């Protein structure tokens, strides 16, 4: 990136800041905290401690500040995070959904088609639904996820 382009990006960031909040929901040991760390720092660690309750972290990517709510995935927290139940809430009408199938580096990983089928994603027709297959460990498709998030931060009503 040239000096002029860097200056223009800095200037844009002064005037065109975007903010968004995301809730990361999923089963225990799905890689939610790993995703937060990879997005925030680019780093991955094998030694993660399970999230109890929730954690919040702010990450800035370009001119977008993303507030990531990492919700614990243990069974005792699961009832507050069932996808279709959440989507039935009127306060979430129209909110786009990004589904990430993590750990595709493992041999037992589902295909995108199987994940879409098992989660009933095709039955969700009242909002945009996007699905990426990722690996936090190998950083597979993390850039595509960040691009999706940044794009959707700009389409606020």
C-alpha cells in the first residue's frame, strides 16, 4: 500500500467509522473463542479454556469496529442460543445470519451441504443467511468472514 493510499484510508477512517455488534453462538468446543482471537490478533492457540457465561472483545478492522460477544457453549447456556428460537424473536427481524462451520481441518468435519441441511438453514427465508466453512487453526476463509462482516456493517438501516 502506497503512502498516499494509506493517508486516504486514515482520512476516511476519521469520517466514516462503522460499528457493529455480533453474538457468537454455538456448541461447546466449536471454536468461538478461537475465532475471536484469530480475528483480533491473527493468532491461534490449541490451549483454550472454555468460556463460562460470556466474554466481550472489541476489534477494529479498517474503519469498522466490531464488538464480539462470545457466549459460552456448555449445555447449561445452550437453551438461550438455539438458532431457530433466536430467529423467531421480533427484535431480531431481518438481522442477517452468518453460520460458520469451524474445524474443517479435521477429517470428521461436515461438508457445507451437510451443515446447511442439519441446521435447517434453507428454511430461513426472512433474512440473509450465509454459511462459510472455516478453520481457525489454519486461518481458512477467515478473510472471507471478515469481509462479510465489514460489508454488513455498512448496510445498516
